[in-house]
């Protein structure tokens, strides 16, 4: 993808967030991969490896020691400024909570490991 195409997508995202009356974000495993936690459906994901009979990928860091990513922090900031009203997560790593995101505005669809 070109830098120009990425810039256009970023501008569209900024516009959508600015103009949203009730912004809700839905996150999955991809948000935590930069924190060292493997995803599930990606090319090197847990379920992908399992379906191929390959060894399961190991996390680069123990869940209990994982640190929220820049994306977790950005979502927290959007909430703190009043733009993000609610966050829905499929993740069990508890990184949204560790980022400081309030539980009252978070739905962890699969619970968490803690």
C-alpha cells in the first residue's frame, strides 16, 4: 500500500471519529500482537497452526507481564476525551484494563485470563 493510500485512509478514519455521535470500537487479537501476544486467525495464528497440525505459536511475553500497546493507549485517550463511548473486546489478555480503560465501558466477550 502506498503512503498516499494510507494517508487517505487515515484522514477518513479521523473524519469518522470526529463526526461520530456514539463511537463504539470492537477489538480482536490483532490489537495485542505488538505486545507480544499471538493472534488466532492470522498466518501464524493459534487456530491456523492447529488446523495445519503445526506447533502452536508461543507468546513472546507471559500474559501476566504483557504491557498495553500504543493502540490500547490510543483507545484509552479517545475514551478520556469523550469520543469513545464503549469498547467491545474479544481478547482475554486484560490489556484494555491494564491500560486504564474503565470496566464500566468495556465488554470482554470471552472474559479474561485473570
